[in-house]
C-alpha cells in the first residue's frame, strides 16, 4: 500500500488514480507486453527470436475512488 499520499509511486496493483476521470474525457490506458521467445524443434534445432512486444491503447473511465482505512 502507498503510505505517503504525495508519492508518485505505483500502488501494489499498478497505477493509483487520485481523481476520477471527467465525464466525457476518460483516461487513455496503454498496456504493453514484452516476450522473449526461445524454441527447440522436434529435430533438435533451437534458437531464439528477437524480442517481441505487443501494445493496446483504450479509453478507461475512473468513476469512483475508494480508500481502505487501517489502524495505526
């Protein structure tokens, strides 16, 4: 969990949003996955492929911000 509320660090599950998105202007999210691929064929040949990445961007509405209170 984030202890310092003024920090810009990511939360334990990714980015922490401090404000909901405006009604007609959702946040844009980009997710990128990176892959390192190695292979071995049935004939015994093996190798690796140059690093691969795949990205997708989409609109994401943040409608409600919730907090969890703990003691101390």
